[in-house]
C-alpha cells in the first residue's frame, strides 16, 4: 500500500534527481563554454605568433636587401655618355698648362667615357665611371689623363659624390691609359682596373692601377708593374703579371698576382688588404 512516508520519499528522491540532472547539465554547458573560450584563445595565440614570424621574416629580408649588392648592365636610371661627361665637371682650364698646345692653340683636350658600371646596394643606385682625356700635345712624353668618379642617384638625378682626378697611370703621344675591367674586391666593394705605359729606347713598360670604392669614397687600392719588355733594346726580359680577386669568408677579398717571365716558372703572390693604408700589401 502506498503510504504517506513512501510518497514523501518518492517526491524527495525525484527532487534530488532533478537537482542532480540540472547541476550536471549546467556543468556540462559550462565545460563546453570553457572549451570554446580556450579554442578562441589558442587561435588568437597562433595568429599573434604568425604575425610575429612575418614581422621577423620581413626584418630579415629588409636587412638582407640593405646589405645585398647587385651589378647591373644598365640602370633603371639611364644616362648618356654626353650627360655623364658634363657631370664630371672638368674644364679645359682646370687641366693645367700641360694640356695647352702652344703651337696650335685651337687644338683642345677631348673627353670620352671609357668604362662605366652601374650597381645597387640595397635601395641605393650607384655608377662608377672612367673618363679618358686626350692631351692636344702629341709628342712622345705628352700624356693624357684618366679620371674616375662615383655617382649616386638621389633627388631624381645622378650626383657626383667622389672623384679621383689623377690616377697614377700614364701614356704617351697625348693618349690616356687603357681600361681593363671592373672587379668586386669585397661583398659591397667595386673596383676598376686601369693600365698605362710608355716605350723608350726599345724598352716597353706598362703599369696597372686599381681604384676601389669603400664607403662611397675612392681609393687607389693597388698599383704595380703589369708588363716589361726590353727585347727592343736587345735584352731578353719579357714579364707579364695578371691579377684576380679571391673571395674570403669576411672582409675584403685577397688579391692574387701571377707573374709570368720568359724562361721562368710563374711566380704567385697573394696580397691582403691593409685597412689602415687602404691598399693591398
């Protein structure tokens, strides 16, 4: 028989069950919300880490770009040889009396661009150029002149930032010396190799000079004899020296000389760059 006590116990147990079920459902819903919040937090952390990685990668790329050097056949900012000669800004009168032909005053020095190398370092555009100047005097010991200049493109135009007027190579009969080639002698350093020589009483001698760019300044980093021959004076000496640059792990490259002499084995010498004297020794 269903008694009052039994009914009381029944309803008490029913109430407890409802409370337990409600509590469980509330806990389950709370756990689900916590899990969703944790997923959102994790997603935000991952997005933040991805942005940090992108930022670091861009900083690295910008740093590399700032240090990277590229040699160019042509610049995106072209300039004609005639315009370039004007930027050298050398006048006939500034060359001195040795470039005046007193016998024929109408004869004047002439100017030619004999070598130019465009290059970039990071976002900067540079031009290393060589100009040859003929001497209107054409006797044996009248030498022309080679001038090296460095230009930087800024403010929408090429600007001369350094120039070396008296490169230590000479020639004769009014001619200027020769242009050999451009070199890299460091990861961010361009140089130009020039030569010049003369013949006298059967002897022929030629010298090589290398002018290099260091921190937007020009330096005569190397000069030495290139060739010597005295066979025209009944001698038997015939020397020829070649040079090349060898890349090393850090700093300026090494310069390798190879001297070939008639009747002798080649002689090799490796020179290091002296940063105090700004020369190869």
